[in-house]
């Protein structure tokens, strides 16, 4: 059984991960509307990854006999002014998710909940990867997508990204 504070934080994280899916769907829809289908694909893969994270957190609570609390998810209705704005928003969002997971980790350490810290180790590594991938995409956009040809080539490359079902195994 988890300490109530840990259970609450993980339930909150589930809802943050669900917000991530909404945000990335919003961004994918924007890129689809703008006919940048590779960028849309990249964010649709992100949606699948976020849903996998949701399932991991839910399973962790269930495995520890804790109730799962799903709250309403607020939609993000940001109106993007240019093609790079969603990328900056995604990077900022990933950084906030990292901070949230690190907070849960810190509380678990403080409470000597080593089972939870071990579970969160995967997410700490995952968030480092998520931030790097998003930051790399921002940088690549800035380097290559400032003209039509570069934007087309980057969009074509992003169209090849596929979802690989993650596992919690190291």
C-alpha cells in the first residue's frame, strides 16, 4: 500500500499525462490542417507514447491496491502563429512533465518509498529522452526548415516515425 501523498501525486500525474495527449493531439491537428503531415505524424506518435505512460501509472496504482482517479482534462486551445510555435510549446510542456515526475520522486525518497522511486527510474530516463527529442526537433527546425525545401525535407523525414510500444524493463 502506498502512502496517501504518493497515491495522490501519481493520480495527478495520470491526469497530466492525459493532458499531454490532448496537447499533442491539438498540435497534430494543427500540422494536419497546415498540410505538414510528417509533423502531424511525429505528434501522433507522441500521443501514443503519452497514453502508454498513462497505462503504466494506472497499472502501478492498481498493483499497489490504490484507487485510480481520472479527472476532466482541459483542452489546450493555443492558436499557433507559425510552424515552430508548437515545437516550443511541446518542449516547455515536456520540461514541466519532467519537473512533476522529479517532484514525485523527491517525495517518494523523503517518505522512504523505494518501490516508487524504482518505478519512477524508468520515467526519469524517459523524460530525459523526451526532452532531448523535442529539443532536437526545435533545433533541426531552426537549422533546416526556414525555407520551403528544408521544411518539406524535415516533414518527409518526420513522416517515417513509428510508435514502438515501451516496456518498463530496463
